[in-house]
C-alpha cells in the first residue's frame, strides 16, 4: 500500500459519493480538494458517511480493517480529514503499525 494507491482509492470513492449524494463540487477533484472546513464541501454527516465508505473500500482493496474516526484522529491538532492528501497520510500512518 502506498500514498498514490490510497489517494486514488479515496478520489474514486469520493467521485461515487458525490454522485450518489447529489453534492456539488466546485473545481477539480484532486489531492488538495478540501473535504471539511470553510472551503470544504462535506458537512459533518457527509464526512461520517464518506469515512465509512473509505474504511470499507480499504477493507475490500487491501484486506485491512481500520477505524479512521478514532480517538487518535479526533485528538490530532490538525484534522486528518481536511483534504485528500491529509487523509491519505493519516491512513498510511495508522496502517504502518
């Protein structure tokens, strides 16, 4: 598992999530696409649903069961859910152990 594979998996799942939930994304979808915050396009409920989708995709693709929305993620000074790049970095970090 490497960063590019994870980013591609996240982007693929995000495209599907956007389509299924009739969300509007302004701009191009890339690793710097903001998920949350003032310029993010996911609200808290969308984020939770999307994170579950990503967890399932990682399980299917890499045979790894992980929990992304855990105490570690919530206690980080900077949220790992800000954009696709920070989310992929976080996934790599928790799967290294």
